């Protein structure tokens, strides 16, 4: 099944496919490796947060600002 085939499916079938894919990926999570560049970015951000250079926001704070810029 191609991506274009999926776009033609009814919404319920799309959700069923998505759930099946998610279940399959979740069962194999230990087989995935995080790319080194993602780990580097994460460490950079952790360092900025620790130094006070970057601030974390709670999701409730952020979602109210989406679309207001």
C-alpha cells in the first residue's frame, strides 16, 4: 500500500493503520538508535537549561501562545 493509497482511505481505517504501526514501532523501540546529532542537540539544550541560558515552559503555558504571534 502506498502513501497515496492511504490518503484515499476512510478516516477510521487510517486510524487503525496508524495504531498498528504505532504498536509495531513500540514493540521494537529497543532496536532504534538515536542519531548522534540528536544526542548532541539534546546535550546542548540540557547545558543551556542548566546554565539558565534557556528556559523550559510547561505545555499549558505554551499551547495558549500558539498562533498569537
